[in-house]
């Protein structure tokens, strides 16, 4: 504990790091404030039916990612999710469109153009999702909740415009956090929205177990211990890597000739156990929306049964298909994001090699084979984490609390927290002194 407080003191001794943390906290407060601002023309006292819609099922996921803004009919009701969707589309289209492939290889200038394309695509997606959200309000809220009239065009137009502006503003906040603050801004906005639901979920579980006497405080303590163990498992999944040893030839000069020493510099190629991160869960979650939507278009008993199965995110068939899709998408996303051929070429050009493996094509095949082997247990572990909330619900746990036992929310929370802590640690190591390290002497701070 003493070490922890010393580290906090060290953080505030670095002026740049302190300013970045304060900017980050300030922008996050602005985002959370906007999540409570209801759309003009809607009576905030009439939102109980909308809140009931987001207490379970798919609605609870959407509400969690927006930090409750979805159920509050807020100006940030769509949150940052249209930007995430646009980023995924641009990344996937980069595989098939040569122009986007060229931009990906153009360094900083290409990255700026890709960001601009992503922003415009975000606006287009928001203009499609905005009317859909308003239509959902029409179906869910009573007519007297619309102060400007139930079918008023001015309300529809102004609301879609405000929702679009809210998403653009949230996107701007995320980019400013990345540039001027600490951590990845977009990821932090998602994480802060997820964490905002945590106290309410814990209070509901406490009420259920203690106040309503459905298990008692001891059961609640065991649930919290299990939750902490799941977090530890998630951290291990995020941090786990397979180190591939690499050697670089060291060239020495003696007289009139040079000699290569194969044992020169030794390094590692860290291949992550879960190189795809949370993207397979996001892809699978998007696919899981489709069967229920298509089945809902038909009035037959079979279609309604299918719609019911795929609308119940805690049901067996939903989670079986969900886990299978996660495993498939883990392999797919790893294949397109881990360029083993490029890694082998870069290693060959820099004079490096894997001991016992010939440089070039054989190295690429070796790396690809290792990635395939480690991706399998990684995908199984990721799928288990994704469906773990459904298993927890079977133990008489409130659904809102069970959502924090796995799935996209937990992996995002853990991944973003680790990334942010690593950035803070980098400042401590580079501009102050060891800080989080156990050994080492203090060095004077560098402003």
C-alpha cells in the first residue's frame, strides 16, 4: 500500500503527465454529463418504459456501451458505437480495396486520410441509426412523452441532427483524449460508460441477496471473489504472449575482414495468445442480431420460436452459436491483422532469424503455424469468457450484475485499464524514476 501511494505522488511530480490526466478526467466528465441530457422535446419523466426495455436482452448491451444514455433518450444515446462500426468497416474494406491498402502503407499521411474517411462514414451510419432510434422511441414511449407532438417532423429532424452531432462530439472527445490526455480516448469513453453501470448493478445484487434474503451477504462475498478471479483470468488472456526467440548477426571487424557472429543480439517476437482482442466478440454480437431481426419479419410459429431463442442472450442456443462464431472470427481477425509474411520479410531485411528456421518463406510458415496453434486455446478462452455471464445467471445472479462476469464489457474494461496503466508507467520510467518498479534509485524529474 505504501508503494501505491508513493507511485501516486510520483505521478503528480511529472507536470506533463499530471496535465494529461486532468485533461482526460475533465473530458470524461463532459461525456458523462452529456449522457444525462435528454433530447429536446421528450419528457424525461416518461422514460420508464424505455428503461424497462434496456433492463435485459440486446437493449441492455446497447445501454451498457453508452453508459445509460440509450435508456435516457440522451443526446449521446448512440454513443461512440457508430464510430466503432465505421472503424471496423474501414479496416475490413482495407483487405479488398486497393486504395485503402495504399493508405494503410502511407504512414502518417495515410493514417490521416483513413481517419477522415472513418469520420465521414461515422456520420453516414449515424444518419441511418438516428431515425431507427427515434422510431424505437415512438414504439416504446407513450404519446404524451413527446412534447412537440407524436409525429412531428420538426422533432424527428431536430432529434436526428442532435444525435448525429452528439456522436460527432463524442468522437471529438475521444480523439482529444488520445492527443492531449492519457490512454486511447475512444476506448476510454466506452469503458467509462460500462463502469458507470457497475455501482447500480452491484446495488441491485446487494438488494437481491441481502435485503430480499435470497442468499445472504456470504453469497454476495463469494460472488465478488468469483468476479475478481474472472478479472484475473481476463488479465492473463490479454497479457499472455508466446515469445519466439530471434537472433541478429553481429558484425565485427578484425584487420582486413569482417566476421559474423550469429549469437550477437537476442530478442523476442511476442505473439499474443489473443491477438484479435475484443473484435471477435463484437463481430459475433453483430451477427447475432440478424436471426432475431429476420425471424421477427415472419408471423409463423417457427419464426417466432427462432426469434425468441436468439433474443434471449442467456439461453443455450444463443450462447452456443455465439461461442462458435467467436472462435471462427478469432481465427479470421487474427489472420488479417497479424501479417506473418511481413514480419518474416522485416526480420530478414534487418538481419535477424529464428534459430533453426531459414529466413524468408520458411520463417513466415513457422510464424503462421505458431499463431494457429496458440489462437485455438485463445479463442476457446475468449468464447468461454463471452458466455460466462449466461452461466452465472443460472446461479441466481441478477442479469445486470452477471454482465460484468465476462463478455465484451469485461474484456474492454481490462484491456483499456492495462493500456492506460502501461502509458502512465512509461512516463514514470522515462521522465521521473522507476515508480512502479521494485528496484532502482530515484532520478531527478525531467519536465
